[in-house]
C-alpha cells in the first residue's frame, strides 16, 4: 500500500529541491521541512495515553501529559536518509534514531548492506527513511535487514518515488506502508528518477 502525501506547501518546497541551481543548504532545509509535514500523515494513526505526569493550564485546570503509546525508531538509509531526520525529530522528539548502511552498486544498481544498528527498543514502529525510491532495491534490502533482526512493524517514508520502485517494494513487502511526497514518471537508463531531483546524497552533503 502507498500514500502520496499531497499538500500545496510540499509541492512548492519540492519544486525548490528539484531546481538544479538550489544549493545544498536550501536543499537540506526544504527536505527537512517536507519530512516534518509528512509526519502528519505517517503518524496519524498513533495512539496516545494520559501519563502520570500532570500540569496546570493557565486557567487552573489539572491535566495529564499525553504521550505516544508506540515507541518509534527512525531508520535512515545511509547516507541520504540522514537528510530527513532533523525534520522528523522536530515533530516526534521521542523517536530514537537507528542507521542502515546501504549503497547502490552503480553498475548493477544492486544494493549492498555495509552497516546496521538500531536502538534497543521493545516492539517499536520502525520508519525507514530515504529521499529516493528508484528501483526500490535499497528500500527492499533495508526492510529485509530489519525483518531478519525481528522487527515486524515497519513503514517506509520517501520523498520522491518512481512507479517501478513502488511496485517492487509493494510486491516484496506488502505489509509495509509506503509514504511519498511525489510519485514521478520513470527511471532513466542510469536508474535516476525522472524528473526527480538528481543524486540526493550528493546534493545533501555537497559531494559533487
Ligand atoms: C540513493 C538513495 C537510495 C537509493 C535509491 O542512495 O538515497 O538509497 O539510491 O535507489 P534504489 O531505489 O534504486 O535502490 P545511493 O545508493 O546513491 O547512496 P547515498 O545515499 O550514499 O548517496
Ligand atoms: N538515487 C538518487 O539519489 N537519485 C535518484 O534519482 C535515484 C537514486
């Protein structure tokens, strides 16, 4: 299943990111802001409970602090997934961060796992994050890596997806809900999303 998180503010920010002349700082800012907006949809079904912690409103009413029932792990696929983390943490400060190291072999486009570390949390919701869902290979491998270690409740949050990537992830992992800010047209012969926004990792970290 997948959801396109449609919002005019996201469309405006995404078009800034797609512009080849947008510099790294502005690219990162817009990426994090879109990630914050997307949290509204990705976490909308979470339950809360009234904790033992109490406070008074300025009108003298005593209330219990609301807390999230579900423990959350944000798991960026390295490197580019890091680019969404601040935006998500701003919205969900109690979320813990893990890291999944995955790169695409540029010839075969096959993902290679080189690092995996998630925080030790019981029964978490794991949200795997990456700006780009191209062939879907990296996302599928990241989900495989989580399931292999016993994680069951997994969502995937990306900025831009290609139809083939969405289809591939849905086939491999029908239980994982995919959230996107945009579903683009296609992949080019090098596996880049068209129109896309180029190499997200390079643009976030200024490596090219
Ligand atoms: C990019 C992107 C995804 C992957 C998407 O990472 O951030 O992880 O490619 O492609 P796929 O759906 O075809 O697997 P890349 O391998 O370029 O690594 P980087 O984050 O280090 O730049
Ligand atoms: N990875 C990127 O960074 N960009 C794409 O368009 C496809 C994969």
